[in-house]
């Protein structure tokens, strides 16, 4: 199993990238969101990968974080969602957006992904409602950038430099993702149903995107409190 690719970009497009690893070129299929954050041709990059194996086909799908790879695995467990559809959903919503859409039952958000119709979007939300919280709870630990491409024996700075945009990718989602996952873990540890806790945290994060973990917990608890 090929779990990670690190090398030099030879060619990039909106849905795939060709990466040279010690003279071997690997075609890795990616979402438009991932493609937009890749460095230019000639620079180093690294992606976590999932290998699709069929009788007449071998395809690699790439993700900038382990968390996104886990979401991909979860999405493709839904009947009708193949690897390409999963990339379309992740490219449209991102990890946080997808988790929030499922937690809130917002299938119309999933419907915005190219090639995903209303029935399929509803199936994603319904089938993953109880499964998604486990991935959301791992967000803080799994939102890890694939890192710089390091090839032993090479001293060329282009081979060892962190990919352009890596710092911003590593810093943009993890803060909020970590806060949401920690808040979700805290609520489930208090005995709340994971699905209900995920919905409460998603609503709190939607209302205040930059909220820290304690604020998210307080807001979620208010939402979960019995209504008189």
C-alpha cells in the first residue's frame, strides 16, 4: 500500500498532479481545493495517498492531511460515492465544512459538489450521521500536513524545502478543527450522544468560527440543555 508520496511536481492540473519520486512519475488524483494549494511545477510536495485497486486499474488519490484521507475513506463507504465523487465533495466543502454539513443534516451543502445529486447528498448525510463524529473527534490529531519532501542523499534545497503554501495549509484549519474535535470529545466524555454532540458543536462553530474550545463547549452545552 502506498500511503504517502513525496517528490517534485512535474505537471499539475485541476484534478491530478504528476510527482517525480527518484525518477518514477506517479499520477495522483486530487481535489480542486488541494490542487489550488499545491506549489508550482518544479517544487517539492508531499501528499498522503489512498490506492484504488481494480482488475484493470490502479489509481492513487492524494490528500494534504491525514484527516482528509479519513474523510475520504468514510465518504467512499457510502453506496454511490466513488473516489472521484469523494474528491468533489471534499474539494467543495473541505473537512470542517463536510463535518458541519453532516452534523447539521445539511444535505443541500453536500449537493453543491459537482456530480452529486440530491438523493445521493441525502444518503451521505443519513448514512454518515452516526459515523462522522468519530472522525470529527480525531480532527485535532489528524489535521497534519503531509510535510516537506525529503529524499535521502539529496542536498538540493528544492528537494528538501517545504512546499509553497505548506505553512498556511498547516495553520489554517488545525486550530479550529482541533478546538471542535476537543469540544466534541469533551461532550461525549460527559455522556452526550456523539451525533447530538457533533450537531451542537457544529452549530456553535458555525455561529462563531474562531471560537476556542472552552467557548465551543459552553455554547454546545447551552444548545444541548433541556428546553423548558
